């Protein structure tokens, strides 16, 4: 099941991936006592990512809360990315009153855990400044953000960030008026073509 979820996340077929969640959750309910907390944490993050990629931000937040409110003794990296995805979900929902305190809180948490990459630093700057950006200027600011981070997509120092949350594809979706899923799927097709040459 985990491999099937990974495939949908990698290909950007988020909506199709959502169809797997009820069956996985049913198995977790039936066999939960045999499944370690780490695996449950990872599955909750994958569920949240599928919902986020499908534009179902409130559902994503529900799964992310399970991670954020859970014990901190497991997978600090996932704790960090759950908080960042939670922040981005609130951004997508237009919860402007939450953005400033939440951005500060998530930034502090990730900095304390020494888990900030260049791409994440840039997304924090954007989210913080976006509160004062008029809607007509937003696309221009997103284009500037994309110029700053696009070259990092192939950087080996940033690959961990993209394994958990493909921020560049999210920004590209906003700039090119496409869904994040479309952007990721096109990249997936391009990589397959390159691999077959």
C-alpha cells in the first residue's frame, strides 16, 4: 500500500491516490496494534500530501494535525514538513489571520531542528511577504520566487526537501495556472522519456 501511495505522489496522480486511503485506513483500524507508530506517522503524511495535491486542504490539515499533535520523539524531518504543509494548506484556504503567527511558529520550529533548506527559506520569505501583496501583484511575486528556486530542483543539497514536499511544482502550478498534479505528472513523463533515450 505504501508503494502504491508513493507512486501516486511521484506521478502527481493525487486524486487517484485518494481512492486508496479508505482501504488503507480500514486495514490500520483492523491491524493497528501490530503497526508501529513510525509507519502510521508516515502514512498520515502521505494521506495529507495526496489531499493537498488534490486541492482538498481542509482534509490535508486533519491528517497533518495528527502528526503535529502527536509525540515529537519520532521523525523530526516529518514533523517539520508536516508543519510546513499545514502552513501552505492554510495559505491555500486564504486563512490570512493565521498566516503571520503560523509562519513564525513553523519557521522557529524548523530552524530549531536545523531542518531548513534554501528552498524552504525562500518559501517562508514569500509566505511572510504575501500578506502584504495585492492580488494583482501575486503572480509577479510567484514568478520571482520561481526564478530564485527553480535552479535548485537538481541540487543534491535540496533533494530531501523535494522527497517530502515538491514546493517548486507547487509554485510552478500557481505561475502557469495548472494544478500541482499536472506539473508533477509532466515532469514524470519527461523523466521517463529521458530514461528511455
